[in-house]
C-alpha cells in the first residue's frame, strides 16, 4: 500500500476503533468496570480472535499488516502522554511515611511472581510452543518472570484516581510499589534482550542510560517545569507555547528512554513526576487528559488485540496451561503483596486492596508482551495466553477492590 492509501485507511480505522471502544467501554461501565477494561476487550474483539473469525476477509481489509506500523507509532504517542499525566499525579512526598511498607510490597510483588513465572517457563517450555527456537531456557525463564512481575501501572493509577484515592496513603503506597515493580521488570527485560541480541552493551546502555536520564531530569527538567509553572500561574492559564514546550520535552524524554532500551513510557512518567503540583499540573490535565484517554490510548489496545489469536489456545491442554498461568499470577502477585502489606502494619482490608491493585496487569503487561512478540522471544501462543491472563486479572481488580473498600467503609 502507498502512503496515501495508508492515510485514507487510517482515518477509517480511527473511526471504527474509537466508535467500537466507546460502545464496549459503555458496556464495561454498566458492569462496574473502568473504561480501560472495555478497551482491552475491544482490542481482542476487533482482532483475529472474533472479528477475524466471523469475517476474515473484511477484517484483513480493514486492518492489513501494512497498517500496523502506523497504528503502533500513533499509540506510542498516546502511551507516553498518558504516562506523563500519571507522573504528574504522583505525589512522591508521601512515600517517606510509607517507605518500609512500599519497599516490602514491591519486593514481594517482584520476587514471588518472578520465581513462579521462571519455574513455569522452565517446566512448560519443553512441552509447549511458548518460546521461539532462538530463545534459550534461561532467557525464557527471565522473560516469563518479568511478565508475571509487571503491574498495570496506568490501570492502577486510573482506579485510584476514579475512586478519589489520589494522594492518600493507600493510593501512594500502591503507586510507589507498582512503579518499583515495573522498573525492576524493565531492567530484567533489558537483560533478556541483551542476551537475545548477543550484545551485553544493550543492558548496560539501558541501565546506565536510565540513571543518566533520571539525573538529567532532576538537574534540568525540574527547574524547567518550575519556570513554566510560575509563568502559567502568573498569566492565569497555559499558553500554546507553554503546552508545546512541555510536549516537546515529553517527546524528547520518551525518545531517549526508548533509544536506550527502557522504553518511552518510563521516560514520560519520570518527567511527569518532575512537574510541580498545583496550578500548572491542573492545567496540563485540563488540556491533555481527555484527548489522550479518549483518542490516542484506545489505539494501543486495538493494536495488541490485532496480535491476539484466541484460537491458538482452544485445545484443552493449552487452555489448562493458560489457567495455570492465571492462578500463578494471582497467587504470586495479589496474595504475596497483600501478605507483605499486612506484615508491615496495614489493616487487613487495606492489605487486600493493595494486593488487588497490584495484581492487575493491564496496559503494562500488553506493552511487555508486544515487545517480546516483536523481538521474536515468544510465540503467538504464549502471547495469547498471557493476554488472557492480563485481561482476567484486570477484570478482577475493580469488583474485588470495590468489595474490599465497601467493607472498610
């Protein structure tokens, strides 16, 4: 397809994606689920698993392989802006009061699911088509461990925001533990990619570049945002120049962390944390949040759904493997984090709420799975299994969290 043909098709894809996500999102809301859950399910429905099975010719015509790079590039922009806004909401000052609990929950949320995921990969890989032939045993174990350890950080943040828990000890503890978990998972992924590429410099570049980036944001990003915040407050609103400058910095940060191998979402998040709270942060949300969540973010869920093929796991044996991975995920993440929070003085209900939030995989799981599939680490079969696990654990989060919170109230 020519670039002009792709641009014409892209507009039609956008119309279908946004309209369908609204419909499925509305149905999800009627069942007490957040919009993000509906968008995850919409992605699977529009992919080869449902739409492709019912009307394969039409599905292939609307979403040809040539159009995937366009969708991918666009959705990366949405992910980066969304994670920047998540960082803007992150209140690091409350971590000090909850540091021991956050560290314990985070460590439990890394070690236990990582060990269970690695053990599952070691046991299952020789018998089922989970990894590519180029993937060594220990690379598969590391990847599965990282995939099991990931937390749906944006999903977690959205639940906390929608329930009015932003800035509370519970909300901050969950966000702190989730961010540490995900950072560790990305470091492990960098090691896997380094081994898979045969170049140790990949891991060194990712970790070293990440540390350099954090220092650069602290040294230059914080003063810049303070300057922009003062100007915004002085004029009583955000100008186009200020918004454009902010977005330019966010894209630069996303580019750098993507380039070194940590991936764009964390570069954007770290910049968001550097934004001072107050009028400037509120103005950013006012200008960016609705466009990002309603227009850009749904594209990523559809892109992931286009790579999901439920038909690959319909056999009783492979479905059983999928269930096994689901139970290991719930026990390794949800139960372990709840126990850790309880041991560090949180109430039983607070501990259960934290475990429930940490157990959701959502968006971040989809990101790491897409990376593994695109790099040739995992097969479409394992990709689909873990997509099902991610949707199931994310579906659990809101009703269980509401049940726990209702009991507490």
